[in-house]
């Protein structure tokens, strides 16, 4: 394929800029291959996070030509190499060094979500009965590799920086996996409405578009959660029964 020009962001939380590097590219290479080649041959101190190089660990998330992607799954043959290939860190999280960002906030968010709590068994032998369709429904959500690309593209986090009020699409998927599980007995709707900020999502579906596991985040996870919150807190008929039921 010849020589390609890569415009890679270099810097940290205090600031930085793009630097240009040329490198030899060949058929079958992905962006991560080129970045690691540049690191090995030209700038040994280039900061880049990666692990499996198979699209399953979520470590090499970055923005390539302005689009949040896994570098290991972005083929150079799919990019226009007649112009510089820009590679920069995710914008929704603080910079650590070069392409590496501090995603620790995500793990703190996960700790605050109520864990799975099964309801009592249906039979004396300790077994449960459930519909297979209900079981299948939540399997899609378990494909998440926590690459946080959906968090990065979400305008609530990326543009408005509402990290203290909104948990983001990745963790709405996690809540959906718990909330829709046929055996779970926890009630998370109050938290979804208040501390988790599900109402901030305006269902643009940008998170669904960037998901490398093709999880239907918006339609299958976020919208059903929003519907449950609306049914609980905003349905006028339910509110009427609630008022009269409490003797008000």
C-alpha cells in the first residue's frame, strides 16, 4: 500500500497538539498496527493502550478521523489514505498521555449500581421457572466489552460533561441487563430517574452506531428503561390511583 501519513495527538491533561508521522503500510493492516509501528520505529514514548488486538478487550478505543473506534478493528483499507489519518484520544474522559485516557470514572459508576438480587425460588427444590424469551432478551447486553466508545460519543458526557448526573449508555445497558432479568427482584427505577439521569438521553442513537458489538443500545435498553420510569412516575392514571389509594 505504500507510505501513509498519520496525524497523532501528543500531550496530556495540561495540553498538547497533533504531530505528523509517516510510516510504511501494507495490505491487511489496521490503525493499531500503524500506531504501534510508529511507536517502535519513531517515538518510543508514544502512549497507547491496547491488549488483545482482536476487538474483545475494549482497550484500544480512540478517535480515528473524528469517529470513536477500536483501533484494532479499523482497517486502513477502509480509510482514505490520500489524506492524513488523524488519531486522537477519546474526548469524554481526561487525558493521561497521548492516546491514553483516564476511564476510571466508569468503574466508580458501576460500583453504585444495585447488584443482581434473585427472587425466591419457585419450587421447594430451589429452582426457578422463567420464559426462554425473557432469558434471551438480556443476552445481547452481556456482549459489552466496556470499550466506552458509546460513552465517548454521548453528547451528555462529551459536550455537556454531566458525569455527576448521567451514567451514560454503557451503564444504562448494564442496568437494563439487571432490570430486565426474569429473576431479578431489585427496584432501580428511582435511581434511574434521579441519580442515573436516564431522562438526559434524547435517543439520538449515536451510541448504537459506534458499538463494536452491535448492541442495540437505544431501542432495546435505553428506551424500555425510559418507558418504565415514565410508567412509574409520570403516568396520569397511575398517579390518580396512587392519590386515591393513599386516601389523598
